[in-house]
C-alpha cells in the first residue's frame, strides 16, 4: 500500500508542477526550476497528502500544499548544492542546477521556487478559508526560516569551522531544523487544513525527521553514489560529526529503529487509517537512496 501511494503521490505532484510551471515563459530560470523539481521520492508531499486523507481533506485541495512543500524543498537543495555551500555536482542522479546552467541561474531558480511555495499555499484552491491558508503560510515560513530549516543550515555551516565537534544533543538540534522542520510541517499540514489538533502528527514527524537524517548519515557511509543519486562519503571526508561518527554504524541503526517505533506509536489514535504513515516511517530507515 505504501509503495503504491508514494508513487501515486509523486506522479500527482509532478503533474501539478507541470501544470503550474506551464503558465511561465520558457526561460532558462523556469527550465532550471523544472529541472530542480523533477524526480525524487516526494516524501514530504506524500506526507501532506496522507495527513490530509486522514482528516478528510480532498486531494484536489491538498495537492497545492503538497506541491508547495516540494517546491520549497527543491529550493533548499538548489542552494545547498551551490559552491558556497556543499558544492555538489550531482542531485537525484542528474547535474545540479549550477552545473547544468550557472550559479546565478541556480540562485534565482531557488529564489523563485521558495516564493512559489508560498504562492501555492495562499491560493484559494489550497484551503476553504483564509484563516487556514494564513496558518499554512505562517507555519511554513516558520518551518523554513531562521527558526527552522535555515537555522539548521546555519548551525551546520558553523560546525564546519568550530574548534570542537558537535555533541549528540547539538547534532540533534541542528537536524531538527535542517531536515526535521519541513518534515514536521508536511505531516501536520492535513490537520491544519482540517483545523484539527496537530500534536500526534507533530510527534510522529519529529521522530520520523530524526530517523530520516540518521538514515542519510548511514547512507553517506555505506551507500553507493550510483544508487543514492549524489556523492557519498563527504561527511567523513570533511571530518564532520554525524550520528554515525558519534554512535557508530550499529548504534545509529539502533537509534533510527527506535525512532521509527516512536513515530508509529504516536499514531495509535488514528487506528488502521494511519497504516500507510507507519509504513512510511519504516521505509525511511530501509531506503537505499
């Protein structure tokens, strides 16, 4: 069930991206936006659609928020890949935007994708009431800005030149912003659209987001770049503290598995309807890319 729904979500989001971007002029920056939003697991968009389904929100409404979070995630990857950041040549098995075009186009494409995300959640199609749309936009701004993803990115950059390696608690705080904040927004978006309590899905997402990052750290050690779709081994080469470097490979795997159990347990109140989200948590630690 999970594989089918993840694939269906990815297809629906890609179709929606194609529809949205078709209204733009055929310019290099727009082609770069399309390149950056093509492919990937679409896990964040899937979480939006699944959380919406749990709360009786129609897929026609939820697709706007699902596409929005994937646009914002794509912007973060475009900027993260730049030479001034991680300096990566490969993303999702394809050349990064600054490699396929140039750095200026990559910066602008990222900027445009970020603003597109807020345009999408602000559209009347995205939710029935202005209050809900405002909540989606405000919570997305907080998750993506200097209290969320950007904060995590800044802490990550600062750690590269710090005199001492980060502790486990510091890495956990860093990753809750860098990776976890957007995952938490995604998982709670459906409840927000239904004006429902977000607490259970928030607990689920916090455990899921941390497990996702631990799995990423594990893949950086044991993954195959041809399968992962990006360079591996960079963290160890840069001497960065990671969950694997602090816990060891087996310890990191055990911690990720415990977080998956925590994520699944937090959904008990939804009963069998949450089975797909529970499967998503298990997928996170078993994925090969």
